[in-house]
């Protein structure tokens, strides 16, 4: 089994969002391509899709696990600073504080 169907559906859903996008996860990377091969679908990167939605006025809300850096690294600070730097309609919360 693979995630091709899921990721294509997710891509299409993000493109069609009209009001809000909510994402929750313990690890989210903005550099991930939802369609493969990535050379044929460069617009399918998560950050590009979220920016496009935010520019249309869609509010993007993401909550991600705020990892204890002593034994786990999931780059939640990178996710927050990078995505929030793209557009004011993108908000990332790291939980727990």
C-alpha cells in the first residue's frame, strides 16, 4: 500500500479550499511534494499550496507537536517560522508549550 491516492486527494482539497484549512500532526514538513514525480508537479509542494490558498484569503491553521529537543527533532520551529513568514493568513501553533 502507498499514499498516492491520499496525497492526490489532499492536494486537490488544498487547492479547492475556500475558507479555512486545518492541519494537525506530530510532524509536518512544508517541503513535501503531494504528487509524484516531483519534477512533473513542482506546484504540489505543501508550502506552495498553502501560500496559494492564503493569497486567495483562505485562513490556514496548523497545530504541530512541539518536540522536546533532547530526544526528538521534528523541526516544528522551522515549520512555524517558515510558513508564517510566507503569509499573514498562515498560523502555526506548537503544542504543548
